[in-house]
């Protein structure tokens, strides 16, 4: 006779491989904060970018190796909070927002609090939300706006205090987009294991070439474009619905 497993029993131990990537992403976020406190803002931005790549691997590795777990999901959320919530806001504060006094730390706190709310909302919608879209700007692209913006400014010799108001606007704006109801395409429907058209492979190759022309600037523009795509898509749909109602004959 088969014995039904007791759901109250918990398995001891954790899966090592996916959690190694999560830990590495957490360390990258921690290192970004340390670098910013020492004035190494380019290193801080690269650390946040590294955390994004690592964050993109842990979930996929867990699915490929069938090592998904509730612990891994919770640990990933905590890592994301540090790498994409706390780290970007503190890096931005040390680079530019500190010159604005209370307004600066308020903008940094808006981003941090919004990241926490965004992750909490995402966790409560797992399994019921449409996987094709995210509700609100995901925290990694929001962090990329700040990190890649700072890296781009460093490359062009722009000091943080000279663009402190712009930095505050981008930081608070990215935070508000995270807790908005704008929908963003998730790209989860793309099958990386299956066959793809040859043209798509060529476009990917050209995409990598464009990024390497000037990585910080191109990545910043890509993150900014993705952030704007949510409001733009919403306005486009509203306009389409309005035009459709006008064309419909009155009842």
C-alpha cells in the first residue's frame, strides 16, 4: 500500500546549484554598495549588471535540473531586494542624490520601498498572473536604469552633483513604475531550447555587436526604452479602444 506523503513534513537541506547563483547575485549587490561607499561607481554599476545576469540564470537552472523549491524562491526574492532594491538606491545616493539633502534620500527611499512592494506583489501573483506580462516594471530593468545611467555618466566624465535632479527624477520615476499597473512584456514565451528562425539568430548577433559599441550607453538606452514601453503600450491600447468605440454603430 502506497503511503501518502505528509505535506507538513519538510525536507532538510537545500539545492546547491541554483542557490549558488542566487548567492553570487546577492554578493554582487552587496559589493555594489561597498564600491559606492568608496567612490568606485563604475565598479558598483558593473556589479549590479553582474547581479542581473546571475539572477537570470538561477531560475532557469532550477527548472532545467528540476531543483525548484519554496526555499529557492524566497531566497531569490531576498537576493533581488538587495541587488535591485537596496543597492541601486544607495549607489545613486552616494553618487548624486546626497547633494539634494532630504529630497535625495527621499528619492532613494521611494525606489527601495517600491522594489520591496513590487517583489511582494509579484510573489502573491505567482500562478495566477498572465505569464506573458509583468504588472509594473520589473526590478532588474529598474536597477539597470540607475546603474547603467551612472556608468554612462562616468564614461563621459559627468559628475553626480551636476545631474543630481535628473538622477532623482530617474530614481523616483523608476520606483513608481515598479508599483504601477502598466504591463510589460515578460519574454517568457521565447523558447530558448527549441528551433528559432535564422533571421532571429542574425538579429541576436547584431544586437550583441551594437551593445559592444558602447556597453553602458546602449544598455542604459535599452533599459530606458523598456521602462517607457509599459506606459506607451497602455496609451496605444486606450487609443485603440477609443477608436473602436467610435466606429461601432450606436445601439
